[in-house]
């Protein structure tokens, strides 16, 4: 057993999580307190803010999936993509996928990540890296050049406090759920 407590004071066994363990308040609170890029940016910004912007880029049927695409990090923490690609985290990736699928199932999202969500996530990673690192070197198809059309689609962006990120994340969840 690997037990931990959530913001809503639920005791969860990480190795035996089930759909009833998942609470949107826990997700919003945790993601608002987890910084992107392992906290290494010049100014911190949260996974919750990232998720809201990904959802804004996916208005329509994939919006809830976009908002929740990183929600497993609320229970596991954020592991950078660079570490996830290493040979050492195979078991972690299995657990991450299991928990992410539980979350998608709980909130009636398709279990397979939509191409639109993948695209929006990649665009926000690119945008956030530019905002967070002066001399970030891109690879894997990322570029420092974001077209004006893409920047306009992202809209106004400033780093939010964790409190604001949590509130906006929950507001977005409620708006999409209706």
C-alpha cells in the first residue's frame, strides 16, 4: 500500500486507485500548485494555467479532455517529458496512464487523447518555453517561431498565481460540464 492524503482529505492508496478517489477540487488545487518545466522557468506558472489554455485552444467536443489532459499529475506530481523518455520510468508511465484513464472515465472523456488536444498541448509547451526560458533550445519539432495567427489564438497570457489558477480551472470545468 502506498497511501497519501489529498486536498479534500481523502486517503488514497496510489497502487489501488479507483474512480471514486478522484475529485475535481483535488485536481484543481494540486495542478495550481505544480509548476511547469519542473519549476525551472524565470517566472513560475502552473500546470492548471497550462491546462486552461490548452482547453481554450480546443473549444468544442474535446475541451474537457484538454482541460484534464495532465490531471494525473495531481496525484503523481509533474515528471518532465525528458525524464519520462528515459528507460528508468517504464513502471511510472503505466501508473500514469492508468490514473489518467480513470480521470478521463470519471469525467466522460474519450480515453484516447484527441489529435486536437495533442496539437494544442504542443503549441502551449512551445509558447510557455519561450516565455519561461530566454535561450531555450527546441527539438522534437518545436520551434522558437510561433506565427501571429497562433499567438492570437492563444490570446493574452501572463503567469497566474496558484490561487487564481485554481479558481479559473474550476470555473472552466464548471463551464465545460454544463
